[in-house]
C-alpha cells in the first residue's frame, strides 16, 4: 500500500465531549491524522491541540499537560517529536 501524503490544504476540527480524557482524545485524533493525512485540531482544557500526520499521541498528551499548567495565555500542544538543537543538527 502506498504511503499516504499529508494534505497540506486541509485541517479537521474536532470537539471533545465532556468527560473525555486527553489520552483518548489524543490517540483518536492522531489515528485520524495518520489515516487521512490531515492536521486534526481540538481544544482540551484551554489548550489548542494539533495532531499531525506521522506524529506521536504520547507527545501530544505530554505537551497538553505541560501547557495546561503553564503561565501563558496562548497554550498550544502538538504531536511532533521534540527538536534537539546541537552542533550536528541543521538548527545549530
């Protein structure tokens, strides 16, 4: 089966039901993102969450929990892995 490419022109917005957990929402959003090749957006406890095709639901869960406790007004979380910056990376 050919690898699915990301549809960069589309995003899918979802609403979490009351009582849903960030674990369930992140896992389902990531599965949809991977299946359809689109970014899936949803709000969870004041944090704007983004599941990106090829991302990791565990990253989204961790980042949402950190952002929810953060002092900032604009709170975001995504499923992308962290970028390590060092002398041998293109971001150095």
